[in-house]
């Protein structure tokens, strides 16, 4: 690749004198011609405007023209393709001993370097926030995912303006920047068309975005955006899948950019939704994996196979041992019945197909870069997983991940078997048994969410840059963290971290460049990243110079304690590991080194203070129900007078754990009408208020396991009508969470459907959805986007053919009495004792 970015010198001599002090903070060179370029010194972004360097007289023919130079990166700065997959542990890719074929990663490793010791934060969006900023996840407000955000600096899911992203820095220095696939860094309360868009990719320095903004998405019918506009490329194409769709889009963007301006380098963040649930590969890839018969012997055998492969590759010592199988939490394979074995194999084959399919599509993007002649000078960083493999499907797996977030962690195999033939299709929001997840984190143990175990935080990575790395097929074992990626890219590109961006002083990047490892002579140099804290939902650890202090695991990821640990800093059993002799955290030596334990806990506290980790909070799913600054916050009445679609869950009225009344004033035409009045959520959890053959219907979809339906007996006559659904909730509501108690969530109540003031149906609900509706589906008025809440009744968009004159939602959130508060305070105090 040719990067001819030298400053143009063919300008009038007078300009040489005029440009010596025009642009403080920049590399000063004569400018003025239409093709002139300049490279910034990076101190101030954006740079101040240059003073006019020509000469102005009254007549143009006596004046000297002058064009401000175009900003370009330093000469020969590489393109960058930054790839990160989702929910994939160390033992997933074939590159690092796994059985799932990842031919693209294999090929890049053969041409570049394999990294065995890079770490994540143990959870999705925290890792991603750290990756794009070069700072620890609490430092940039992502102590947890945005959907769990709380009102503290380390947890509010807001990347503040003193922490510019790699996208913004490269953009201002002359790169074209883009982001494809998953974005889990838009605050859940800023994800609507009302904005603000400062925290969207386009507001963070990424000029082009094509992807989804939440934690996961139905890959067949995603909540997909191009920049900030929702799009529906899958409409009318049942074979369309986002994994291929985003590869096509990235290839188009890269190719078009090269055709228009072949000298301009690109930065692409490429973040597939795989292998986060739902696992949605194409049928072709499922059939390929099925034919390989990789998993018929069960998850314990898979674990042993991966471990032996890793020994052969030299990734683990020959004398290393695996931790004992957690038989009390995950049933050994030989104790499963035939249905369970059949179901579990189906689950994992679909997962494996999803991983292999994704790697294949990544390969198409890499091939496109080679096709335009840019591969030699493209730095490709391919990170396997933003955390360990997910166990959020629980021991049994699930056809609907939304069920887990609402407390259904172990759905029986006989219930799940009704989805066996459609597993991985649009009819499931599927996840696999945690037994497979344990195996895919080999040689380590535990899972995503476990910031205290290497199975939750140890990833692997391949880096390819033919022009800059000569040690083809080499391996690097230095300790690293995802915060090290940004400083590495900046060093390789020859770009400094700016001192100010938009006039705001920047906080220091907290990562350490690993560009030194590209040099063969530094292959065995000790890591320059010597200390790193980890914390996730009250589980924590500290790495320092080969030692790892960590808390003992006190819950599995699918377990959500009713009363979270009130003091996660101190109410813990501490463990100590010497990773220089025990690479997979198998031998706790805390009793042999009490002083080291004390020393490292003190170090953790200092790191926690420095990086906004306090106050620590051990709550899990209950945080989803806590109030946050949505545009609906503080409102109890909502009025709509025209159709509207696409409002995300975080910015729409929430009916959960409350009493509410929904009133629709409609006019029925001659001949009747049907269609959706109001819906929120979709096939895997939500509600809908609609007309079916002219009859009013209200349906609650209880995580796709049951649908509770109220229905009028007769079709509405032509003319104006008022249809109303009223629900009286029996519980104390989300206010109990302020006292560490989820007791107010998910209680029952009574629903009543009325037509023109007359009751037409009444039903009791024993329980309600406690935590969250299907998060990748919208709140819609007048039609239903993406999937419907009841496939038996209608198919989207199911537009309303009656005239909607007014829709009113009134929410009556429970208020705690003095007696309720005293009782909750007493329970909280007892839990703290």
C-alpha cells in the first residue's frame, strides 16, 4: 500500500513566510494548494482553524489564493481492522485448541502473532467501553452493562467528554472511521430517536455505524440502525442474517472508500453479535457442524479434548491439571437422560455453527481488504470474546434468554424439546447449557460475569500486520488487558493521545501499548502491564506481577441472590494464586502467603478508589428494574394521537411492577377493522393491545411459555368506541430495591378489559414479568415492528385499520407505607449483620 502523504511544497513563495505561525500545535509546513495536506501533532483536537495564508487585495487578479490543508495521518500509518467477538472463552476457537473451526483466525495467526494472555472485564459493554477508550471500565462509567446502570460515576454508562474514543482520535487525525455490528455502549436511556446522540457511535467519533445498540439482537430480525436511523433490510427476505448482512455492509464501505480516496486509511471496529445469545446461524452452517459430530460424547469429554489440544500446541504446561467438574452445579454427562443429551447436543451444535459462521464472514471482510491491495498495511486485531463463554442459559440451556433475565433459570428438557427442530431459528432466542460453557473456557474455569476467575476474564487474540510483523506464526504470552489496544493503535499509527478534545482536557489513557511485542527481539520481554484490577457485580480480583488475588466464587452466573452481599469488598473469602507456576488458577496459596494477601487487598482498594469502582454493588438482575434517567422518568401519564414505532424499552413507559390503565379512543369503519393499538416487546416477552377480527384483545406474553389473553366477545360496531385495559398490581413494586430487596417485583394482579365502560373480560395473573421485556424489541403504537407477541393471532406489522384518535397510558406505581419501609429496613440490617 502506498501512503504518499507528504506536504505539498509547490506553493507561492510568499506563503512560506505566511505559514510559520498560522497553526499552533501542528506540524508547520507551507500550505495553500488544493492538494496540500498536513499532519497534526495531536495536542489539540480538533485543531484550531488556520489563518488565511494567501493575500487579499481589492481585485482577485492581484490577490493570492490559499486553501487550508487537508489533515492526514503520519506517513504510512496503517489501516486498522479491530474485531471483537462476543461471549467466547479461551477454548472456543480452533486457533487456541478448540474444536470449532475458525479458519480465518487460524490463517491470521499463521501470518501474524497469537496472544494468549489478554484480559477482559468479564462482561459485554464494560469490555467494549474499555476497548474503545483505553481506560478501565469503571473509569468510563461502565462498571456494568447500561441496562443495569446506577447513579454513580463508575456505573452510569456515560463515557464522559474527557475520555475521547479511538474513533474520535483517529477521525480527527485523518482516518475514515466506522463501526459494524454490536454497540452496547449507548446508554439504554438515550437509545431512542429523540436522542441525544452524543453517546451513539456517530457522537463518539465513528463516522459510519451499521449495527444494533443493545446487548444482543435477533440476528434474523434485528433492531438495526444505519447511523441513527432504524432500517429493515430483512423485510421480505427470510434468509437474511445479520452476520452476513454486516459483512456485506463492511465490505461495501471499505471498497467504496478505497475507490473514492485510496490514500485515506480506515479504522473499522467490527463487532459481530456472535456468540452472544441468541445463537442464530444459518441452516447451512448448522448442517456443517452436525456432520462433524464434535459433541456426541458430552461436555466433559469436550473439555478434555480441548485441554489435550492446548497441551499439544504448547498453550498449557504438560503437567497442568483441570479443576474438578462442578457436579453439584452441572450434572455430569452420564447422569443425563436421553432427552437431555439430545437437546444439549442440539444446543451446542447451533452455538458452534454460529461461531464458525461468524469467523467465515470475518474472513470475507479480510479477503475484501486483500482484494483492494490493502492487506499488507492493515493492522488486524482479532480478539476472541469480550468475556468468557456465557452461562446465562443455566444448567439446562433455554429456548428464550429473556426467561433467564426474569428468573427462569432451569427450564426442563421436556419443555424445551418443543423447540428442538427450530433451535437457532427466528422462533427461538436460544442459549446452551452451561456445561458446554464451562468446557469452552478450558483450560480455565467458570464463566462470563466471573471477574474473579480466569474463565471469565482470560481471552485470546491474533494480530496480523504483514508490513509491521515479521515473526509469522509467533506467540506472545505477556499479560495484557483490552485497555492496551488503544495505546497500541496510536503508537503504531504515530499519533499521540490529545491533551484536549473540544476544549476539554483529556484524562490519561490507562492502558499500556503492546506494540513492543511486534518486534521479534521482544518476544520474551516481561509484560509492561504489571497491575490490573477486575470487578464485576461484587466479585473482584487483582493481578500484580504474576500474582492474582481473587474472591472465592459465591454464585453461579445464572443464580440471582434474593439478598445481594451487602459488603462485597470485605464480606469475602480471599484466594491467592501464583500464575507464574499455576497458569490456570488451580492451587490457592492464600494460607501460605497471608502478608501477600493483605498487601494485594490494599492495592486493590487503591486501584478501586483511583478508577471509580466504589460503591461496590453485588446485585445482578434486580438492577435492571431500578429507575434511571429515561425520558419517561417521573412521568405517570402518556398520550399518543398518531402511530409511532421503534421506541426502545429504555425510553418507553414501563408497566412492570405497577398498576396501570391503557385507554384507546378509536373509530371503527364500516366493514370492521383490526390491527395493533399498542405493543411493547415481542415473541419472547411483551404485551399487545389490538383488534382481532374487530374484537379488542389484550395479551401478555409470559416469556414465550404462556400467553394470558383478555378478549371481547363481540366485534366492535362501526363508529367511535373507547377500549380500556386496567391492571391492579398486588405487590410493593420496584421501590423495595432501594432496600436491597426484590420482594416487590413480579407479583400478581387483576386485569380488566372494558369496552365503552362495560367490563367484557376479567382475569387474575398469579405472577407478572418482574424485570424486563424483550430488550431488542420496541414500543409501537399503531403497528408492530419486528416480531409479534402472539404468532397465533397475527403477523407483523399488523397495522391498525381503525382510526386511532387518542391513546392514553396512566401508570400508578406502588408507594411504600411507613410500615413497609420499617420492615424492609429491618431485613436489610439483618442481612448486613
